[in-house]
C-alpha cells in the first residue's frame, strides 16, 4: 500500500514549499558597452563590487557605462623600430650613414657619387 501513495510524486525533484512570503535579495542591473556599441546588461547583488570591465557573450570587452576606464599598470608603450634606432643614433648620424650607404650603392652600380 505504501508504494501507491508515493507514486507520481517525483521525490527530490520538486520542493514542497511554496514561494509565498519569500522576498528575493536586492539586485541592481548594470550596463556595459563595447567599443562597437554593443550593450551588455548584467545583474549583480546590491552589495556586490561592480567590475569596470565585463566580457560579453561574443568575447569582446565591455566597459562600464558612466564609469572610469581602467588603466593597465603593466602596459608598456609600443616601441617601433624607429624609436629604438633613435635611442642608439642621432639624426645627423643617421643622415651621414644614409649618404655613405647611397654612395656605396651608386659606386657598385657604376653611377657618379655626389
């Protein structure tokens, strides 16, 4: 007889409690925006610390709307070949080297040197 009383109850799959009188935790909805204008909305607890950057579902970085953009303290300025060359040589030295190399190239071709 006890088998029949439990039949069709799905024990453990559903709670027997009702949601009456239950109040959800306070939340806040935060907006992020990508560089291309894509909007991302994320819901946080009202007590949570809001991160300045969020990764969207498409994998792009989205920045907090009306928030400061984070600066990367480990980011180095991009140094080009020209920047590194100017660290080793001055402009007059480079002009002299260029004229010497052009004279050498012209002499190999059989042209007049300047």
